[in-house]
C-alpha cells in the first residue's frame, strides 16, 4: 500500500489567521505533501488564546492549492445542522475541484466545547445525534430527494444540488469499537490515540470484521519528531503529521512544512511545534 502523507494543523495562536493557513497549504503542496487537514474547535483551554474558523481556513486552502486533499479534521456533527453542513461541503468540493474530505466525529466537552454554549454535553446523546445526522447529511449530499423524520432532525421534500462526491471519514479513539463500526459504513476511519505500530494492526484487523468498502481509508497522526517509518506498510492509507496545539511557533511550522514528508523519516530532531 502506498501510504499518503498529510499535515494535521491546529489553526491556533500563530496559525489563527486564514491567510497564514493558506500560505502554509501552498508551501505544503510545493513540498510534496498529499493532504492538509484542519482542526475544528471553538475553544481549547487556557493555553490557546486565538482560534481561526475551520471553514474560512478550508476556503483559503482550496483557493491556494490545486492538488492537496483537505478538509476539517474533525467537525463535531452534533453541534452543526446537517443541512447547512451539506451545503457548505458541496460548495467547498466544487470550489476545490473535488478535493474536500469531510472529517466528522462526536466531539469532546473537556474544555466546555459544547456545554459553554448550551449545546448537548452528554456524549451518549451526541452519539445518537451523530448517527442520525450522518443519515441526513448523506441523503442531502447524494443529490437525490430526501425526507427524514427523526428525534433530532427533520427533512421534508428536499433535494440538494450540486451534489459532488464528498468522502466522509469518521474519527474515534483507539480501543473504542463504536466509532470503528460507524466509520466502516463510510469512507474512512481517523483513529486517535495509537501508542505503537502494533496498535494500528489491531485497528485494521478490527475494521476487517466490519467489511468496509474498497478504497476505505485508515488514517492516523504522529508528532513531528516521531519517525513515521515503523508505521508505514501496516495498513494505514494516510499518516498525518500533527501541528499544534500548544506553543506554536510559525517559523518552526514553516520548516516542518517546507521540509516535505520525506524528511520526517530521517530527521528525528525536527521541532515539535506542539
């Protein structure tokens, strides 16, 4: 398997400017990276002061690049209206010539990401909202007539176009089987919290039990100082280099980006940008 390499970028503090994100994405494309994926948060605790909106950043990436796959990684679907998200995703896919990947997940309330704004804080309820929201989102992105009457969402006689193809990756923490089962029904699984390459093999074996469709992506992220070599050829289609979330230095980030994906295999002294 040819493992693709991408960047997993927190648009925080020194990077909390869509113009800077656009510049970095252009540099990443020139340096040979395959993807550029952006965190989606409203707040991130006391150590992060400034945060940029993920959708504005995605537009900047789409406009500054021609080849990179990109997208939010990950958007907590339970805090967004799936019909609005469907319109946003379709428009970004058209704008970028079909390069958008929609990363979705449950979200986490550990810094009040939901409760601070009156959104649903119970992860069990958010799980049910995520499953139902995925049904609505998928129906609207299909371009076919959609109707839905559910606990959390209603769609009556809607048909959204344009309807470009938008792959959906679902995120989940290693060891939690519910996100894996959910992801297997879509286009990819972004697995968080792997400690060893052997953990990745556990994930790929578990996914095989759920029979994902051909072309299904298995995605993981590593810190810049981690050697990706032991993780390659173990079933992951994407290995991302994490940028952030704390104490981000723009000059360090630019060096990581401009060095390209090949340098990480041999450069164990890269700045952490964390």
